[in-house]
C-alpha cells in the first residue's frame, strides 16, 4: 500500500512539472512567433492550475486569508510549497515579460497566467509592506 505522503508528493510534482512544461511550450511558440494554437479547454485547466500554484505561493510567502489556506493545503509539505513558490514566481514573471514584449503573439493562456500572477503578487507585496502597529 502506498503512503499518503508519497502519493501527495508525486501528485504535487506532476502538477508542477506539467505547469512548467505547458508554460515553456507556450512561451517558445510566442517568442518564435509561431501561429498561436488556442485551445479553450487547455486554457481553462491551465488557468485553474496557475491559481492553485499561486495560492500555494501566496500562503508560503505569508498571505493569511482563509481561502488561500484551503488551497495551499493541497500543496503538501512545506518544502514543496517553497519549490512551488520559486517555480511560480519565475514562470509568472516570465509570463508578464512575454505578454508585455510579445503582446501581438501572446495567447489567452499566457495572458491569464500573467494577470493571475500579478493578482497574486499584489497581496503578497502588500502583506510585506504592512507595518505592524
């Protein structure tokens, strides 16, 4: 019988690798100026995964909202949350740069990741800027 922690780590790793792989493929197509291949189902699923990873990232970086905690618990052990946070931040920043400099070729999927990343980055940065009284 499989240990629940092993299964959780395998699923977390698979989600993270899929997220990065899809981003790399999409970014490659955009920067190569290839004809965008829009796929509505892929866009919705990938956007949902980016929100999940963004929530884990926000929780890992100190955002303390009940909705974020619920989603972040899916991320597994704390070391995985750190890996998610680093990967999500790198991919998110790259998505913003790609969207900004390659607007004409950017797909809805890339725009969704860029705006989701920015939407999650705002509360994270705000949380760091708040001075306790």
